[in-house]
């Protein structure tokens, strides 16, 4: 290897050209096949060129080495390969996760954020972004009916839900911050059996324990049963535990169900429990008009989490934790940090928001969302959310029209998730022959169709079982705001599942 | 407001043009003043156009509204304002934080990551990125001397350190995952008084309590005193607590000190404690040649955290948690998640790494780092780390040469942090007149010079007190790999502090 000084000078001298490489990236991003944003091209553009892990490892030179250096041309080729073999989540036929399909203004904001590469802990290093974060938080508080709320951006919904638990615990027992939970009666939280797994992981991390995260039964719509909730609260009290927290869900992961927040809030008040709402998915209904009643009662919650990267098309990740109490977040999480949150600065240090966070460095997740809201107004997003839900109703109707080929998991649904089975030709039998064996077999269909989806690259829809109902695999289709689908597209989805479904070997 | 259908159609019809807005963003990013990457332009380019919060609020139209929509031109103007009033952390004279000053290949990777907008939980939605994450983790394990290690990318060093605590607790008491810590003797962890505040916040969040995070005294170099460590372990045992965890630091936040890992590892083994190393800052020395001995003994740690977004110039954020034990991370954090980590997929699901994480959705933080390593080889970064440290030694020497005007906090330093006071003209007195009052006054200088820095926009260097020494505010200058400074630049830094220092009103 060349000697130290020569290497250092070499890097220094090539930096101007290295910066020019960014222009090559722009060209890659201008290629229509990177985003697949034009509906007229979807028939031609694959969402994914699926390769098995071992094949992909052979195809892309993944190894990093001490001395080996790629040329700029080779780096560009690697980038092209990465684009080619990555999933195009902005393709209008990617319906595999609760995120996907960007708002271009959100992407514009994300690109600028990356370029400006700063952290949102202090006004000093993030002056504009700090103000923007505050603007978003106060706007969302207002929309949620929190007159004196506060909030913070967190790295995803799991973290946002954890903020709720930590705040509730601090409110109940402020000493936990200093002395821990060792002397306490076991704290218990309650969440529906259909709620997100992050509550259980959070209970583990926060030292509460997954067993103290009690699963509450749901009704046929996927909503927490208030009778079971109350019974479980009492049962926890009776076994000497201390109930402290209810997590209600606005938009469950699979069915998209909304719990009865008003009813749950009453129980929370009666038993003196903190009510948190995991609105990571369904928080977008805050902006809706026709479907705004989904969130009735949200303002009674002590806190909630919302991921605008779901439904709205904000780039990953954009997750908000909000609480009704104005100063609790700061009191709970702040500690003395002399090197960062100095109190003798030359500006009003109340604009340094980082000490409210459990993180130190923190991505700027507010700006991309803000740019979208500036470009369209949040009312437009309200209509887009309504449209996504309306389209899901239409899909439900179309599924019903193809009743011999598809079967709905629920008769009606609340949000934009539609869950259904595909029935391959060889399984289409008279209803009375749909016995247990038939159903068991039906549960094996979705994974097989999914494999065809991946290899064809024409459509991606997720599948899942639902243990709370004893149901095996079915498709969960999720509609989002972008790219503003037309009804013909819904026909394509069902036609394509039928086409792929008949290519499988069962 | 227009009717629902018209609004939906309007958004759909404008989307093609909206996507074209991305090209305007490229133009903004091609403007030389966005990155300030050319050393020849630094004299002309301000790092920040500082405005007080209230002024900035008047200048930029921050409010988001229901119906108000900005035109594309207005959005572009807003973006221009955001760039103008944001801090240019890639400017070669930004030395304010431990991050800053990007590698352009890292930025290239970050831009592509944003564009491809996916989450690193499953191979299904992140095929290439999953393999890249695994490649980076196994490379870093190898460099650290972990023959069978495992790891995960986390949203920042605080989260990575938390992983260490959760793993250690799980190893000590696996039942905590299910039943929590309520019945246990208080768990106690030990960390130096100069270590990062994230350990204390983590102790709070994880239910251990900040008081059970015991601060160990440091020596004059800022290294944990082994004698005090052992005394505190014994004291904790004697008061009926259960010591379980030592956090050693590789590169303390202020002084950049490296603890004696070999000595601490011996104590950890003797008392059966988990040894974690917070190498968020100093982990870059893993790649170094001349200065590799800084990390001697790291391979004896059970786990460590490293933020390549510090020192190396990977864009924020890029933080790694690594552990020596191959399957512990999965056993500790995984739970059954049927909708995401299905076991009946059509590929080898061991490539789905997300269940090891406490997060659900997770940013792709590996790719930008990988692209840098592919472009330069990690050996080059080793030399760049050596160079950053060498330059800091040179700065130390230059400070010593200006001994009437500057005073070093330490005679020698280990990493690339250099800590010093500026002595304004009116305070330059014979040594024997440097009494307590003089020192107290000196501690007020840095914040005043800092204010001048912000308003002039010519230089940004952080300041901090150091309570473990009873020291008031001094400058903490941090050198990083990019943009590969020349020695003249060090003279500029000191000249500029002198110039600004004489503009202050004391």
C-alpha cells in the first residue's frame, strides 16, 4: 500500500471529483425505473427482480476490504445494481406494508435533510428544523384536541409507543427515574390481542416484562372488548399487581380496526390508568373529513403515537409521539447535560428540544412532512385519506362480486386494510364442502401466490395469519394516499392475483 | 374548497409534475453553497447565517394550514430559505459536534436510500440492503476480534448503548423478558463520570433507575479509575444490590479519553459483570494503524457501540451495536410476529433480521457506510483516522506555541478532541495572578466567543464545562476525517478565535 502521506494527499486531491459523483446519483434517480411513479409505465416496470439470497450474493460484489477500492464507474454500477434488485416501494402496485408510495414533496424534503446532515437536538445546529419540528407538533396537538400538548419525533412507532409507557410510568411513580422499579408491585399494561407487537417488546425492554403486557380479547371487528378489559384490570389488581396503562389502537396492523376510545377512556378514568393510543397507522384519520369519526375520543387519551410515514406517503421514517400534558415529557426525560444543553447560550434555550428525547443525535424527521403540508395543505391529505378508505370499500365490493374466487375475512372494515383469501380453481366447491380440511388447505394458498408475486414482480400484497381468530394465512391489502389509484387499478389487483394464483403448484 | 372528487383528480393529475420537482432539489444541491465542500470557497461561505428564533420565525413562513397551498415556486423558495438558514455541517470549519463533514460517497448512499424508501426488517422488502447490513456487521465483528459476533444498526448511540444494557440484563436474568424486574435486588451498572449521558437516560428508561447508574471517578486523562470501580462494585454488593454491567468508554464526549479496557475486563471477569464499551466516538480507531492501540482489549468486551457517523463522515445516522455472542441478540429481542416474520416464506427467513431489533420499521443505515468502504477500502479510512488524530496533535502543539493566548485543558490527549481556553487580551496577566477569580472569569469567555462565531458564520467550535474536574467552559475542538484538513487550516482556526475573541464585550 502507498505510504500514509501519499494516501492522505490522494484522498484530499480527489475530493472535488468525489463530490461530483453526487451528480451521477441524480441521474440514477431521474431514471423512470427508480421510482416507478408513472402509472402508464407500471405494466412494464417490475416492482422487484426477485433473487434468492444466495443468488444475489453471487451477483453483487458485496464484500468490503481493506485495500480494494472501486472506481467511480464501478461505484455507479453497484448503485445501479442496488436499484435494480431493490424493491420499488413507490411503484403503485406495492401494497406489501403499511408504508410505501411516496409523496414527491416528502422525498424532496428527505433529500434536503440528508444533504444538510444535522441533528435535531439544539437550535444551534438545527435552527430552521427546530422551529419546523415545533410547528408540526403544535399543529398535530391542535388537530387532536390537545390544548396544551407536547411531543417529539421518534425513530418509528415502536419507540413512540415506548415514550407513552415511560411517561405513564413516570407520572405514576416519578421515583422510577432515579431508583428503578425494583421495590414496586408489578406494573401491568393492557392492550388488545390484535395490537402491534411493539407493546410486548417495550414491556420487555422497559423492565416491566412481556407477561405484564396483558392481551385483551377483541370482538369480530377487531376492537378491544371493554368487558374483558375491565375483567383483566380487576384480575391484575386481585393478584397484587398495579395496573397503570391501557394501550388502545387506532388502526390495528392486520384488520385496521379502531378501538372504542370513548369507552376505554371511561374505564381508564375509573381505574386511574394512563390511556395511550397507538395510532401509528390510523392517525392519518386526524386529517380526514368523511372518516374523521374513526378517532372520536382520541382527545381523551393521555398520549398517542402516529406515523405519518404510513398512509400519507411521508418517507420513512416519520413518527410522532404526542401527549396532552405540556411539561411532562421534559420533566420525565431531561437530565443535566452540560456539553450539549448548556444554559448559558446566547439564544433562548427553550428552543433546544433534544433533552426531551431518549436519543441524543436525532434525525430531522419533521421537515419532509412539513414540506408536504406546505405544498398541499393538510385538508388535501384529509381528502386523500378519505379516498384511500373509499377505494378500500370499493375493493371490498369488488371482492364480494367475485365471491366464487375470493372470500372476505370481515364483512365490513373500518380503515383502508382489506383482508381476503384467494380460492384457486381446484378449491372452488359448494359451500357445504368447505370443511375444516378445506380451510386448512386455503390457509396455504397465500404464501404460494406470494412467491409468484415476487418472481413476476407485477404486484406485492402482504399475507398474514390472525391467531386471535384462529385464522390461517390471508392477504392483507393496504391502500394509501399515493399514487391516487383509479378504480381500474383495483380490477388489475384482483385479476393479477387470479392469474398468479393459477400459476402455483398446490 | 373544491369538492372531494375534484381535489382527488387534481392531486392525481399534478403528480407527474410534482415528481419533476425533485429535479429542482437536485439543482439546489448542486449549488456550491449547500455543501461548502470546496476549501477554496470557505473564506466566502458562511457556515451559518445566524438569526435569533423570533427573527427566523418572522422570516420564514412556517405555519401549516388546512387549505393554503404553496406553488412549486414557493416551495422551491422555502427550500432555498431552509438551506440558507441551516447550519452547513459539511463546511470544513464546522467543528461543533462529534459529527459533521460528509464523505460524498456516504451522501450518495444516503440519497439512494431515501429514494428507495424501505425498511430493513425483512429480506422481502430490503433484499440487497439486508445482505449489505450483514456484510457490514460481520466485517466490524472481524475487525473487533469477535469470531462469532452479531449486531444490529440502531437509531443512534443512545439506542446502541441501551441494547448493551438489555442484553446484559437478559443474560443475567432471562426471566426479566417475561416477568420484569419487580422481584429483583436492584441491578447496578458502572460508568465513568466522564462517560456519555445516555447511560443514565437508559437506566431511567429500562427501569433500573439513574441512581443505579454509578459514576466512577476518572484520572487526569479522563480514564475510569480501576480502584474506584472496584470499590464501587463492592459497595453496591454490600448495600444488597446486584452489580451486572460496566460501561467503559472509547473516546469520551469531551476529552476523547479511552478507558483501560484490559484492566476493566479483568475486573468484569472477576465480579462476573457484562463489559460494554461505548465506542460511539472512538470506534473509528478500529480502522486506524498508528493509533490502533487505543482500542487494545476491546475484543474482551461482551458488546460495544460504534457510530461511524462520527469521525468517519458517514451521514447521520449510522450507529452499530455489536456483541461477541452470536445468538444472544435474537434470543433476547425476538418474539412471535406472524404478520411480518412469517416462517412459511419462500426464501431462507434467517435473512429477515428485524426481529433482533426493538424497532419494527428501521432505516437503512448500512448502505451509505458500505458505499464509502467500497469506494475507498477500509484501510484508507484507517489512515484518515490517523490523520485526524495527528492533526489534533499538531493543533495541540500550535496551542502550546500561543501559550499567552490559549491554555490547554490537558497536557496530552488521546483522540482527536482538543480542549482549550482562549485568554482575551485584557486577561493576559503573569501566571501568579491567575487566581480563582481569574479562572472564574475565564470560564465565561467561551460562550461569548461562541456568540461571535455564530454571528460571523466563519467558524463553529463547541464549548463545554467539565464538572468532574470542576472546570468551567472551554472550547472542545473535534477533528474528523473529512474534508482532510491542511495544517494552514489549524492556524486559521486559532487566528479566527483570537479575532472573534477580541470582538466580544466581556
